[in-house]
C-alpha cells in the first residue's frame, strides 16, 4: 500500500496548512462572535465565512474533495481533510468541502442529468448555494433504509411526495436551496428496489422546515432539521438516477463521505491532544506541572497511539476506495466509522479532563468537538450497524451464509 503524496498534493496540503494557520484559526473567534451577534438561533452565515470562502477560491483551494474535479485521490484529500477537521465549524465550509454538500454533489456528478447538473451541481460547486440530504425519518429506524415511509408517487408528469424527515443537516441555512429526498416509489418491489431519490427545491409548496434540532445544546450553524413534506409536487424530471435506484445511490454516496468524516475527526483529535499537552505543561498543581503526573502522561501517550493507529486505518480504507472502489471496501469503511468516532470521543474526553472545568466550557473547542464526535457514533449509520457489517464479513470467511 503506497500512501505517498504526489508533489502536487504535497504542495496543496502545505497551502491548506498555511491557510489554516494564517486565516482560519485567527478568525475562529471572529466567527463565534459574529454568530453570537446574529443569535445562535439565527442561521444566517457570519460575514467572515464568505470572506474566507472568496480567499480560498482565489487561491485555488476549492472543491478539493472531488477526484474528477481536483485530481486528488481519496488518500491525498484525506490528509487535507484532516487539517480542515481541526476547525470543523469553519474550515470545511470555507474550502467548499463541507457535508452534506460534498455527498450531494457527488450524487449529482455521478447520476445527474445534464439539466440537473446545470441547475444544481454547478451552483453547488461554485459555493453559491447549499443543500441537504433528506433520508432519515423520525418514526422509523432509518439505519435500515427498507423502513423508510416517505412516499414518492408518480402522478402524470409529476411526482407527489409525502413524508416526515428528521435530523436533516443543512436545511436551516438560508443558502440551502435543494433537498435530495429519499422515499419509496414502489412498496411492492424487492426490498432494496423500493426506494428512489428525487430533487426537491426547498421552497416548493408543501415543504415545511419545522425546526432545527440542537445537539447537546449546540445549535448547528446550518441546522439539523425536522421537515414535513405534504403533497409536494415536482416534475418527473426531478428523479435522480433510475426509479428504484435509491438504495444503490445511497451506498455510492456514503463511502467517500465516511472517509471525510473520519479524517476530520482525526484532525479534531489531534488538536485536542495539542491542547491537552499545552494545558498539562502550563497548569501547576502541588508545586509542579500536572504533566509530571503519571496518570496524565499515560493519557497523553494513549491518545497519541490511538490517533496514529486510526489515521492509518482510515488511509487504508481510502486507498481501497481509490484502487478497488467503495463497494469492495465496504467492511473497511464500516470499521473506520466505528473506530474513529470512538477514538475521537476518548481522546477529546481525556483533553477535557486535563482542562478541568475549562474543558466543559466554551473557552476551548473541546466541548464542541466532543458533541460532534459523539453524534457521529449515530450519524451516517450507528455503530451497531457498522459492527454488524464487519462481523458478517469476518464470519463469511468461516462459512456463515450471506443470509445471516
């Protein structure tokens, strides 16, 4: 497995690092101040975000996540994504590399018609609009896509959509103009051929963005929203990919996206460890730095070992996506989804403990990092589902039949 970066990728990685140091970290306090001034229940984008986006675009540090546009492999982008994860509220948006837009753009890139690409993909790639992916539902266990109850019914030249969606990330943003909705077009088809995806402008009559939902008390800039769809009508040309292809599209969307999530979490864990080390060396108790305490040193060592091990695990999965495709790397993708979010929770929790009361306040990014890491044990498929995927792969080596 060759994880060597090309000269161009190494140069771009250095540019991203410089941009983070020069512009992103110094503007984190500006971002949070502007959000506070707007009000945390207000989802307008703070002015500093658009300023930094323009600068990143001017420097060519834009859409680095999409291989067909950037020319970078998943392994190469993974390193860049890790740097962005060190400032996860600000950096991914600044570089136009933020979820859920990246996954949605990937779907449009792979499966969109020319008209769909012109109407939606081009403005998303330009960073002019945002989007949301409406799959999860409140009333069913949505980790099993066969449970989804939203109806997408053909009616002449239109489709009519009815459903109740839950925790739809990005839908509260004033810049969000598009929902990619997953629902059932044929309840009688085979279990994984019942679902389809359809493009729904968020201002379509019948789309009700009920409320954004906080995570551990944090109101996300772009929102995680409850959405009700009541007799929403869109043209039949809004169908994304083939009718009955929704499950297949969802699997295509999630592979590289999980690499992104995991590498961002590694970036957050790295920054948490740096903060923990700085705190341990500067905080004096009983006449000496707490870094002299054996328990603190052991926690720092464990964090370093776990971060490095998980980074290699993720880069291996990225290498497999690059070489054999996401479908053939499915169990490795599930493995990193479980391993990294749990690792990040542990590393960030240790950093919080070393900081004491400051760690649970908003004086550092640690509490926010922890909220994000803990939620990722549920988002994009809960740990339990991914563990089942890994176990099924292992047991199949020893004769268990696929039906199990």
